[in-house]
């Protein structure tokens, strides 16, 4: 009597959620301080002070009917104008308010964009492992087909030859996510240039634009002075999906945007279809108070130094023990090679030591685990003993 | 290159929006005080004081990581528990947190519910004119078929004989909206009883549950001591879709819920499919700060006395002039019979006097116009002269 597909989706908890819930149960048994939960990517650094200050200023000084009222479906004009000005100053581009569509976060940005672009069920979107598992769900929701490119486990960049083979006349777009969840890798300039060259060549071959959907919620979470390039300056047919969940530590508030630059082929039609898709999916407007808050906090982020400390602590600690870790340049995940081929079993073994790490099978990259380091640094320190025991377990077994 | 359907939806501004934009242009020409804009259903009464107070208290006293963090997909447990307690106290029912799924407002409640229930494209949902135009969009998004029951223009209740004829083996559910946008009518107890009897009979006949989706954003906006009945107590297979947009004047904040009571057949499966549909459509969780705000404002509303004053002023004024008005018991719309058969032309004529009223054709009820009275009462007073001139125009023409 209900949609089978939706029922399955609702019944199947993600591996991440399963581990998180297990951690809460286990904490009740062995004590919270003895469970090392690296499962969830929930920011643990508070929003910057400007968020609190902006909320209070808006509430105290602006008419509540205006603050809490509907904005236009594409978002408040002043907010979008401020966003364009900020982006122009940061990335030396030439955007206006009309290039932005405010959304309820990255998931909404993606579902709306995919629904706007999908013409029929033969359309294909390519995703590159390791990828955020919900991409599969969102592409299916749009009624299109998912095509997966296996991970490049040497550098965690993109295997261009495999991507090239996968592009065909049905390909509508490619989703990239850099800094990447779960690998923590930032795509290099070389990768973006090769990707752009390939997509241009293939667009010509099939005589149609191939859209690059750049999912960038971790854009500002980068280390060692790395800058995430502005993707549309490498490849014109780029649609940017952004969220403030991570950069401003506001994941529950559901605020983000879609950016369709003028250089995108059929930009006006795409923007119009995005307005239609937002309407169709029931997104009336992005939350109004937080639209105004992000305008006031433009360019600010939470204190990333704390994630950086965690990153170093965890990367150095695990590397020293002999774990093979992908060096994370961004986001707040450490991607670690499983000590056996079956990463699900490896994650199960880790639970013996109350160590909760996520097997990357659902990210399209079996043989690895994701260790979220948006956690208390003291927990990282306490966890090393458990990581050592896990290592020893495999030594013994050999 | 983009979805034709989404493009059309994005390109076609609603009649309401067209009128609203026209009003803004016209205000620049003739002066704001000389334009009588009754087009939009945007609350003009500020949110009650408890909203401001709750926001400030939460921001000042609770850890920002908690306030702005992800809640579980179905909503914060404490919020849902508080909501269940409030509903139990108000409607003498027996609900728990597990019956509620928090959403980004009524549109999200509806898109999620419809997507959860729709099994395939042969499924039909019945809507009853006059209806909120977006119902058509939301049902199509779920991939189901829309069936319209023409308006009962005598009482604006439901033509049960027509509804009975429209139910068949494909019928999945019926959407009702009481207090009604655009008619302002509240379904009587008699209507609900007859509706329940009919649906029970037909469920038996087709040997399957027929789901009643009760869209209730105006539940608290009622006058003369009228109470909106708790629909599940009349018909067990009722799913309630609610929004705080109108009752707390928070339309831009996107906060509402879906209620699936235990008495609904397959309640667990429906709730699970709702979780799946929310995930599929990209709704990660309802905005977290406002989940906590509504918990603190449970049972409060904006000052409805102001809408009531407007209602009387407008209803009495127009009735005295000879307009045929439907007596509004709830919401903030006055439904008025057009002075000619073509209500689009009538609305065009009204524009001659800078009077912006919405033809109800898109609400499935041609021959009527919707006059929103969530406006400044002074504007209502100033508009009477224009309403009189519009009346006189038709006198002259006769």
C-alpha cells in the first residue's frame, strides 16, 4: 500500500547511523569515555560568534513579519546580491544575484539541480568513487541512471581513462565533490584541467553540453594554505551546489545555494527549470532568518584550526602505528586502508575495542574505512590504545 | 537539455505572483496608498512574542553545536514528544513522539506524504475544489494522477455524490483543506461524518484503505469560537499535514510536521516510507533552531483578533455593496462571486481601480475571486471606494 522504494529507503538505516546508534548503546554499558565514535560527520566546532550576533541583531531590530516572511522562491534579493559580491571578490568572477538560487542545504541543491536537468529515464549522471552515498538516492529521485567510476586508490583523484569510457550519448552530467567526503582529498589543478579537457572533447563529440555539478560543502575546510579552485573558471558548464552546514557549523539549519554562472550553456533555461524543480519538490523558499544570517556572516567560518589539530593528531598517530592513511587536505575525514580486504569485517573487529569507524563500501570504495575527526581531541588521544589493539589483532592473526 | 516539465513550472508564474508584481509596479506610478493589493496570503501579523523570546533564550543558553546541529531525520525527539503531549491535551487523543515527522512546512509535508503513498502512476489522489493550486504540482511530483471534484458553490462543503462517483480501484487518497484556502470555509462536523462514512464504505468495497490527507495550516485561524475538529477521530485512516507558517506567522522559516496516528492502517509502513521519501526528496531534517522554538511556543498563536477585525470589516463592507460573499469561518480569505461569468476578466476590470483580487480559476473554481485580508485594515477602508466603482461598472454595463 506504500511505495516499496521509499519504504526500503526509510527502513535501511545507513551504516553510519547504525554505528552511531550502536555507540550510544555501548556508551551506556562501558561508559561514554570508553567509546571512540568516529562515525558521524557532524561539526563539533561551534558556529562563529557572528552567527549568534547576527541572529540577535536581526531579531531585535527588524520587523518580525519581514524576518520570518516568505522570501521569493529563489531567495531574498539582497542576500543573493551580497553572495554575488562576496564570490566576485573571492574568486575574481562576475556574478549577479540572478545567478544564485538559495536552498535548504546541499541535499536540496542536488535534488533540485538533478531534477531540473533530467529529461527522461535514459539520462545518466556519473559519480566518482569514493562518493557521498546519498548521490545514488538523489539521482534515482530525479528518475535518471547512476554510473559509478571506481576510485583511483593511488591518489584519490580521478581515473580519467575510466571516466572517458563511461561517457556516452546518454550522459547528462558528472558530480564531483572536492574536498571529498570520505577521502579528505582536494582535486588538484591538474585534475580539474584534465577533467575540463575531457568534458570539452566529449561535449564536442556528442554535440551537447555535459554538465559538471560541483558539490562543495567542504570548500572552506582546507589545510596547509590549500585553496579550492573556482571550478567554473576551469570548465564553463559547471553548476555549483553549496551548503553552509560545515563552513558555518549550521548543519541542522538547512541553508545553502545553487550557482548557475552565465557561462553555462542554456543557463537561463537551467535556472528556470531549477525554479520549477524547487517548486515541484515542495521547497517554497530557503529558511528566511538564516538567509539573512549568512548575508551578515559572508566569508566567515568556524575555527578551522581545531579540525587541523585533530587532523594532524590522528594522521600522525595512525601513520606511526603503521596504518596506511590518505593524507587529508580538506574536509574532516581520514581515509584509512582496511587491514583486511573486507572492510565491513574490519569495522566489526574495530567494534571489539569500542572503535567506531565506517566501512567505505557504501561510498563505493570497499577496502577502506572513514574516520571522522570532527570530534573531541581528547577522544582521539584516548582512542590510540584501541587502534593499536586493532592493529595487533591482525598481527596475531597473520 | 532540461526537463520540459520543470521548465514550464519555473516559467509559469502563478496568477497570485503576477498580480503581486503588478501591484508593486503600479504603486510606483500611482503611489503605494492608492493600490489595494489583496493578492497574497502572507501573514501580516507578527509572530507572537514567545518566538522572539525563545530564539534569544535558546541562542543565549544552549550550546550552538546542539542548537544548529542535525536532528534525527524525523525531528528532535523532545520536540516530537512535546508536540504529542500538546495534541493529546488539546484533542484528547493518545499520540507519542513516534507518530510525528517534522518537516520544512506544509509543502514538504504534502510532497513527502504523497511520494510515500504513491506505488505507481495508476494511483489517483482526489482534490476538492476550490483547492490550493500547488496540490496539482505535488501530486504530479509523486508520479500519481490528479482527480478534481468540482466545488459545491452553495455551501463550499463537499459534493458527496460527485466524490462517491470519482472513487475507484485506483484511488489512493483524498486531500482536504479546512479551514479552506481560498474559500475561508471550515468543513462542518456533518461533512466530516459523511466523508468518513463514504470513505469507510468505499474502502470496504475496494478492500483497501483510502487515505485522507488533512492539510491544516489554518487550523488555528478560526473565528466566532469555531473549533476545527480533530479529523482522525472521525476517520481513522487520516494523515495530518501541518505547518506553523500561518498560526505563528513564520512562513519563511519552513517548519511543520506530518502526523501518522496509530489508528491508520499500515501506520508503521507509512511512517517508514515517509522517512524514505523525505530522504529521497533531499529533506535532511527540519530546520533545527525552529524545531526548538515551536516546542517552546506550543499552543501559542499570533494575535488572531486582528484578522477577525479585517474579516468583519471586509465581509460587511462588500456585502452591503451587494457583493455575494462566502461567509469565512477561518483562514484569511474572503471568497467573492465574480460580477461576470469570466472571473479572469473581472479581475482585469478590478485592476482599473488598482484593486488586486485573484480569479479563482487556478483554484478550480472559476466565477469567483479570492480577496486576502491579511492586510493593513486602513487599506481595506481605503479600498471600498474602488470596490464600489467596480460594482458600478457592471451596473452601467447592464
